[in-house]
C-alpha cells in the first residue's frame, strides 16, 4: 500500500522538498486503491497546505504536534503514557522492525507514526491493513482531537482509519473528548516542566525530532507481517474523561 508512504511524508515535519514533490504525491494518491472520497480528502489536504507559506505550515505543525501530548505522533504515548510498559513496548517494536530488515537510526523512535507508516508501506496491502487495524483506536482518537481543533490534519488520520477497515463511530469518540482539557496551553505546559524529573546523563541519544527518512531497504522482507505484539494497543489510555 504505497499510498501510506505519501501519508507518512505528509505527517512528517513539512520541508521544502515536500512542496517540490507535490505533483508526484498527487500522482501516487490518484493511482492508489483508496476510495474516491479518501483520495479527494488527501488531494484537498495537499491543495490547502500548498496554498500556505511553508513557514506558516511549519508553525502550525509545531503548535499541533510538538506541544502537549494529546496529539503526539508517538503511538505508545496514547497507549502507555509514561509507564514502564512503554519502554519495553518500544524495545519490542524495534526488534520487530529488525526482524523485518529495518534498522533504525540512534535517534529514531520506533513508534513515531510516519515511520510506522513508512514500514507498513513496504509490507503489501493486506499486511499494511493489518498494521493499521492494530492502531485503529489511536487513529480514531487523533482524528477526533484534530477535528476538535479545526485542523485538516484530521483528513490524514481519517483516511488511515478507513484504510484499516475497522468500523469506529467517530461521533462517539468526539463526544467522549468533548470536555477534554487542553494540554497545550502555556499554563499546562508549565506544569509539565515542573513535573518532569531532571536527568543529567543518558538522554542525548533519545532527544530530537525523529523523522521517517531512514527508509526500509530493498532487501526488507515484504511477505511477512510482524504484529506490534502489544495486548492493549487497540485501547488507548484514558485521558481526561476518555
């Protein structure tokens, strides 16, 4: 399902190369097996974003995905939070990538959604669908939260949800988060800084924004789907009333 590679690029931090590749991205979308409505949604996203200045796009991206945790692009943030289980889940997923022939860079986090989509795009249509199915509830949650904030990034996550084949009532999810407290305000961000434990060593290799640029090699196995192997991945952790 090569269109997942397109969505991976669109969900990563916007760069000049993304603007330059717009025609190629549109061609991939039109040739994809997605429903026409989903193709239209992706084309609409590209058209809207293409009309913005890159600086404005980057600024909005930062405000959405780099502030607070509600819209984190790290899958396990919505499953394990800061619990110890998250570390083991990251190790397990990284090992599963290795089994499929994908080696990550030192600073890349395996549960970064654009990277996960990049991986699934190499695994064949059915395996890609299974991979999306495992994270469908996270995709639904992010769709609803982005809708709530009036961001058309919700189009990308809703398209992924449709591609998973999982039927989730988005209106129900929207209702559940209706009274959810925002965690990206200055006040809430200050609380996070106050609560974070101070560490002086050992964090350098895990800092920085991971990207999906370390693509699977041509030798990566495409005939075997490796599940995430997290029992509770289909049920995002409860946050503020969810």
